[in-house]
C-alpha cells in the first residue's frame, strides 16, 4: 500500500494545486464546497471534489464516484478516515459500491491468516486448509472462480462453520479510491501549509 500512496503522491498528483470554491446558503452557512485538484501546467490526473452536506462527489481523470455518510462532512473530517472506511461509504463507482476490485493474492493471504487463527484454536494442524490455500493460489483468478472454489470446499469444513464469511475475501479498495482519499489529504496538507500550520 505504501508503494501505491507514493506513486499517487509523487507521480499522479505531483505539482497539483487546490482551487477551493465555497458556496454559502442562508445565514452564512456553508452549503457546498467545490475543490479543483490539478496541476496548473496540464490536466493529467485532474480531480474535482464536490462536498454537499453528507455527500462527496468525485469526478475527473481517475474516475467518478459518490461517497455518502449519515452526517454532514467537511474536508477536515474526510482526511481523518482510513481507506477501508472511506471505501465502505462509496455508493457508486466504476466498479460498483465500495469501489472494490478482486485480488487473488489477497485471497491467499486471507486463507493463510485464517489458517494461523485455526492453528491457535485447534489442538492439531489441519493440512487440508494448507492444501486449499495452495490450490487457491493456482486455480483462482477471478471472484467467480473463488465463489465456485469456496462452494466446493466449504462442504469439507475447510473454512470453519461460517464459510459465508469468506465470500468477500479477495476484495479490496481500488487504487483510484485510494487516490480520491490521498488527494483530499494532500489538499488539507496544502491548506495547512498556506495557513502556517493552523
């Protein structure tokens, strides 16, 4: 993940500057905030954020998405969220709700993690779980493959008494979702630097 953050910050958003427009409603209350995040010299990786109440709309070169909370949000609150929470709030994206993508390597990690937990709880080591993890590495390329594999092997008890917990294994937030969040963090850092760290 650190490599992805580094690429986003040092390549995608290098030299980006934020242009913020605040629109006010009655009694001076902030109604919406529009933020253009782009390199002034070109338009590559340009992003527009629009915060309206409890919704964040994102559009631009790295894809569109809508994120929704159940309370009003601000730039300051958005930058405090971790990627998993931020992704959970995505209601629409090119990959669907959650802005999730399939990662077969992650499935293997999650199976191995489950295996370690089983080892701690069990009196003896279950080699069938190890074999299942090895088989998963070889034959699972898509989420559909994973669901079929899980269905075939859950009857053997390889995934404990709750195999349904594993159906979402292998899904992780897509890099563009991470970029949406990293962009917000960089904007906040830029604003704090301009305001002298306030």
